[in-house]
C-alpha cells in the first residue's frame, strides 16, 4: 500500500482506538484526522466542538448529502436513531500531500470503504476479550450494555475474517505505550513507501 490514508477500526468499545489516534496525531504533527459527520447533538459535558470532534449536521442536511451520494460510508445507530457518515470530499482533502491522514470507522464500515477507496492502509485495534470486559465494567457500564457489547465483539471476530486488514494491534492492559509505538512504526514505514512512490523521477 502506498496511500497516506490510514483507516482505523477496532473492538466496538474499550479497545483504545481514541487513545492511539490522539497519540498518533501528536507524533505526526502534520497529520490530519478525517472528521465524521453525525446527526446527534454535541455532548456539552465533554466540550465537543463542531469540526473538531465531529461535524454536527441536522437530519435534513445529512439526508440531503446522503441523497446526493456525498458519503463514502454512512450508518444509522439503531439504538439512538442518529446517523453517522464520512464525506468523500473530506477523505480526498485529508489524503492529499505527504502527511498521514487518519479515519476511524467501525469494522462494518471497513467493508464499504474498501470497495470505495481501494488503496488505503487498514488497522484493527483489539483488546483481549477478558480485558475488554473488565474495562467496560471498570467504566461503569450497565451489565446489560456490557453483554450487548460483548456480543458485538464476537460478531466482529467473524467479520474480521471477511475484510482486508493490514495490521492487527493488540492493546493489552498496561501496554498502551507499546500499542502506540507499534502503530507509529507502521505509519512511518508506510509513509516512507508513499513518499518514494510519489517522488518525482530525476531528470
């Protein structure tokens, strides 16, 4: 792969995708994050900002963009009814140049994006299943919600065999820094190849 776009997926919850992405954005200061669009409201208690955490759209605006085929990938959260989507234009703009671009999607979205994007680098972040359950319990999630999330994790294991993943990174308890380092090394190696592939030939 010679693309500067890195598509990050992982266990539905608790795998550490956000922590690893935040570290990568600091490690590669010129890098860009593709912002996901959503119809849900900003979480005020988390100080979420439009264009930073998400691109917050009205349902009407989201529907209009969907009808115009503006999204490379979109999905509805059937629990809340909110829509999430990634704009083709945002992906193209972020992936321009010689800096890495990062896009976080659920595993289900990887299949759609692989048909749409082709040449991109796909990374899956996972936690050992026992540790994942413990993290959700420590976070204070309700027992029913934990069981639902663990069921989704089992479904992800099946889907994981049906999509192309270039690197699986296991984020074990107490080893976040090692996972961050593994991801950064993967990005650096692929960006080196990307620069070589896009370098102008010598006269």
